[in-house]
C-alpha cells in the first residue's frame, strides 16, 4: 500500500458525498473534521442539518444544585456557538435547524436572527425548545412572523416554552403548504385557535401544556395524531384519519363529548382524568364502542378506586381489539372494600390484551394495585406480559430505596401471576 495522500481516498470523494458523510455526525463532531486536512476544512459548513445539541450541558444543569446560576454561565456560551456556526454556514438550504437550551427573552435578538436565518435557508424542520426551565414571564415571544422569509418549504415546526399567539399559528397553517407536523407546548398566549382548512396536509398536532384556551377548533382531513390539554371548548370535526389521540379531561362526560366524532376510528387513546363527581358512576357506561382501539393509556388523577374499576372495566369492554393497556393511578387509597357493585364491575372479558402496565405516583404497591392486577389476570386470557413501574414517585429516593420498592412489588404481586406470563418490575 502506498503512502502519503494516496492513502486518503475518502478526501478524494466528490463534495456531495463528503457532505453526506458529515451530515451523519453531530454538529460538534462535524466541526472537528475541519482539522483533518485542507480538503476537509470547509466541508462541515455545507451540512444541511444544524442540530445544536447540548444534551451534556443540559444534563449537568438538571443535576446542579443551583441550576439558574449554571444557566447564566452556560447560556452565553451556547449563544456564541450558534452564532459562530450561523455566520460560517454556506449551504443554500436546510433540512433541519434545531435549538434546544434554556434561553429566556434576554436573548431575543439572537433567537430572532436565528429564525430569520433558518427561513432564509428554506428550512424543512425547525425546532425552538427552551426546555421550560424559565419563568413564563421571561419566555421568548415569536416576533412578527410576516418579517420572515418564505416558509413554504417548512414540513415540521416545534415551539416549546415560547410564547406563540393564535394568529402566528394560523399564519403558519395558511402559508406553509407542506406543514405536516406542528408542536406548540408550554405557551400562554392562546385564546381562540382554529386549526382548520380543506387544503391542510397537517398529520401531527401537539398542543400540550397550553392552558389558556377558551376555544379550540380542529378540522383537518389528514390529521392522524392529536395531543391536546383541554376538552372544555374543544371542537373536533372532519378528522377521518385521526387514529392516535391524547388529551386531559375534568370529567368522563367532557371527554366523551369532546371526541364523540372519532371513537369508532381510534387505534391509540391516552387520556388523563383529573376530577370526580357524583355522576361519574353512570357516565362510565356511556362510552361508545371503540372497535379499532389497540392501545389504551389512562392517567387517573383522582380518588375513588370504585370509580377507577368501573371506568377501566367499561373501557376494556368497549374495546374488543385492545392489545396494550397502561394505567397510572395517582392516588394512594385506603384498603380495598369489596362491595357487590365493584365485584360485578370487575368482569370485563377480553382475549386480545397482551400487555398490561401499572404505575403509581406513590411508587408503592397498594391493595388497589394488587386488586387491579388480579382483575386483569381474571379477565384477559391472552395476557403475555405485566409491567409494574415503581419509579414514578413524587418524592426522589436513593438507589437502596428503589431496590427495596422493586423487591416489595415482586413479593406482593409475583405469587398471583402465572408462570407463562412475563412479569417485569421497573
């Protein structure tokens, strides 16, 4: 084998292939290739993927005893890094531009310049995520969107911990004919939003942790996945392709009313129930049939195991094709009192359920959890796996206590689980 430059065959590849190689590296790794040889000095500047990944710093901030002090030190470094890359970048277009760091409105000028830069490069996927470590009063506010260059190439937009108005969202929906994914989380500027239009190609919509809505109307013919935080004031219509739905409701009645148009087509349903009332017992029986539902997740943030049992049983009865069922029970109840009504409710035969997962915010196995596992075993003849998650507690614990909790769960639950069913404790 010859020596010298003859060994460096990679450097002799065409520019487009070298850029493709660089694009598979992280942005920091791509920058380091500039020292390999003169041929590589400027290759990284042509990458169409600008993902400003700072996971290592973000992890350090999360673990630091005074995260705000560390953010003050690290944020200027992050901003300068982004600025230096933006100044040097030479590709005419961008496939992806991603900002993820704890930045407040003090950096408004820089963030706005980054957005203008991304849109000038006909960006396809844009993410601005400030990680929700700052006071909402200090959130960056999306500026006058009409000042941006054309956004007709935009396919995916994600804005987290950024103030976004109804008008801004509706602008992007009107002016981005290719937009398929839209995420706006932790914004406090929404009032009356309409996600509507026969020409929308939107497939995935995520509007979680946006609590200020008065009304939200969704009419999107190609929408397949929807995550929203509210049911009050929510109107969903003309969503024939919607199969994956996640939402929060204060009552069963409100939940049924909000999504009445799409029960028959849902394949995945995740919902959080946050309150209880006197009518809840009768409401449970009002769930329509969900013939296509395969995955069901319930987060039950209220008291009353009788009500929980009835809700769970009603949903499983109405879901004959259900394969996976997950329940998070965020209440530590007294001992189970088995009355006749609860015993009758705990009859919901379903031979399709293969996986059942159970967790609680209190990270302990209560009598209710033992009772529910028994009910699942007695009704789901096709069950293959049970997962009990003891790691979701409100209160942080050390590794020794985590091990003790897992061992306690095994001791309490394992004896009732047949050998042919896989049992996992997290």
